[in-house]
């Protein structure tokens, strides 16, 4: 397992249209493992393979819902003072060669972020629900109706497979403001 480098704008590789997986082999399993490790390390809820520079139609998602039954746990991770929070119940999901079917006519607005556009958040409108067909690591086909954050997230990830970033859904004015802000944050860092 390894954490891989996440590509950031304006890296032109993020504009690649990714190609379908044809070989369901050990190399694919290693890619998926590394993608999960990279995503968890970056505190993301989803990751497309192109974000680690691999132009294949592979997505990982973990919305990490809080486990309501779990005991709060002690945490001293962030520089000293101890506090408690609910531990996260991991719910890793793998989507290979995913396709979106029947996007709803009704739209939902969600404030999105992207690991490839760090520290920028903006409202994006997308179909509220959709059906998704995909393959797992064994090549078995699955079909499921998605709603809520999962519908939003999988559509954000599907965009990556077409070389599209969430900021491309914004008006030119808002997109330029976001890119200027990113430039400024980078200079300050
Ligand atoms: O971590 C992420 N959060 C997020 C929030 C709202 C909508 C989509 C996302 S996906 C993003 C991780 C990422 O960049 N995936 O491509
Ligand atoms: Ni993203």
C-alpha cells in the first residue's frame, strides 16, 4: 500500500478522458488499495484514478457516515488539547467502468470541494438521484439507485473520468474567482 501524489489544477493530466478497465488483475487491486489510502490520508470522500495520474475508469468512494452506536473516542491528533469525537465507520466502495443511467429531472445543490482544487468550495447543481451501473474488482456487474450525497459524489467522480472538474460547472466569473483564490492561497503557503 502506498499514498500517491494527488494531481492539482492546472495539471493538464486532469483533463484526460480515462479509458475503461479491461484487465481485472492484481495491478488493478493495488491501484484501488493505493487510491483508498491516498483518499483517507487527504480526508476526501471520493477519488478518481486520474487524480493520482492513472487514466483508467476507476473510482473509490467512502462517505464515512458517523456510527451512531459507537462510543465517542479520545483524540489528541491536532496539536495537544484532548477532545472526543465519534469514530468513523468505514464504508469503502469501488466503482470500475461506472455508467450513469436515468439521472433525475430534479436537481440538488451541494457545496462541493475537490482534492485536485484544494481549499475551494462552491455550490454545484446536479441531478438529485441517478442509477449507476459498474463493475467490482472481479468484473461482476452491479446496478444501484443513488441519492443524497452518494448521488452528488459519484457524479463529481464520473466527471473526473471525462476530464471535467467541478469548477467547470460554475459561471466564468465564479470559476476565475476560485482560481485566483487558489493562486493567492498557494503564494501565502
Ligand atoms: O472530498 C471530496 N468531497 C466532496 C464534497 C462534495 C462533493 C464532492 C466531493 S468529492 C471530494 C474528493 C474529490 O476530489 N473527489 O474527486
Ligand atoms: Ni474531485
